């Protein structure tokens, strides 16, 4: 669901940059020290790389001629917390835009909002978290994942239609575009919800403290081993980026398919898969890991210094 620059006017693109920048600044300010603890920082980097690789895996939507891929916002929010998750998914989208031409530069603000702000700051707190007020179980994880992902993706798809309509530079009528975008992304959302639930249930079985610490917004205790989870996700990320990316669907994604249907143009297929795809996927995953880790480390240092200054002022007074 990455938007291209061709759908947007400079005014709408700039406005959405401002909205997304404000959301990122808010997230950086609201993230707690415990969410950036020593054990959480590598998880943030690894999960960002995992989502980057997972977004490369387009799956076919049967009987439509379309395909989809996971957005990863709810998955990251459940693993990391909503504010670190938005920072992480934004790094993924920035790297995709700048290094892989996936989503335009003008559209970056829209893509961060649609794929990051909506799931992390709206769907996660309003739809996902309430399921766990009476405890965390696999059943609740599954229900919360599917509902939050589906609704979040529906809101994101609706935002794409609204942003395109307000831009007014395409001949895509609002209602027909909407009536194609919502059903196709409903199908994509159901698949992503199931995948998200499977990953979270697996992590909860392996190391429940990760999910519990995220829900409680507390630090992972120093004695809790997380190395096995990290190694496993690194291996899965490498397999997804280096191998599975060679066998993805050749059909256009839900947004491209919807645009082609409304515009009456031929739906192109993507067939240029090869060793370059594998190398690019692995490189992108590494970049995401590095930049996501650096970003949260810098935020952690800034917040630590800010807290130290506040403590010093309090002692002086």
C-alpha cells in the first residue's frame, strides 16, 4: 500500500509530512526509558529488519489478480510498544523510499501515516490493548491481532483514497476507488492478521516476558534471556529477504490493482526477480537494523541526559 508521488499534490504531500513529523516527535517524547532498555534496543532493530524483509513477500489474493504484503505496524506495536513501533516502521519506510524507490519521496509522509501512525497510534491502543485487560492468552492475541490489523488496514486504505482525492491530480473518482480499495485490503488484512497472530503467539510461547513487558510498558528484566528469540528472527529475516523474496507473487499490490481497475489500464506484473532482489533485501534488512538501533539509542541518550538535568535542578532547588 505504498503510495507513489503520482497520486499526490505537493500541498497534500507536504501536509502529510507535517502530520507524520508531529506524530514521530510525539512518539519520541512519549517513549519511556523502560521501552528503550538494554534488552529492548536489539529487539527493536531486529524486528524492524524482520518487517522490512516481510514486506518484500507479496502473496497472491486468489481470484483477483492482485497481491498484498504485511504492513507490520500492529506486529511491531505488540512487540515493542506503540511509540518505538512507529519509530521502527518509519525507518523501514524511509529506507524503502530512499534506497529502493518503494514509495515516492513526496509520498513518504503519507506512507508513514497510513502504514505507521494509523496502526501504531490508533489501532493498537484502541483495538489491540483492550483485549489484554484480563490477562494475555493465545486466543486473545489471535483475536486482537486480526481485528486490529484489519481495522488498521481499512483505515489506512481509506486514508490513501482521501489523500488521492484531496490531491485532485488524478482522474480517480472517489467512490469507485474506495469500493475497490476497501475489499481488497480487507482480504490482505485478514492474511496479515493471521500472520501477526502466529508470530506473536510463537514469541509469547518462547519468551512471554517480551509481550508482557510491552503491555505493561516496563523493562525486560536483566535475567530474562532473549538471545534465542533474536537469533531466530535474524535467521527468519535472512531467509525471507534472501530466499523467499525470489518467489513472491508477480501480481500488482492492492493499491496498484485498484488504481488500474478504476483507470481502466492494464495491470502490470512484476517479474524481475533475481540475485539482485536477494542482495537488496538483505542489505535493506541490515540498514533497517542499524538505523533503527541508532535512532532509539540516540533518543535514549537524549532522554537520559534530560532526566539527569531535571534531577540536578531538583536537588539544587
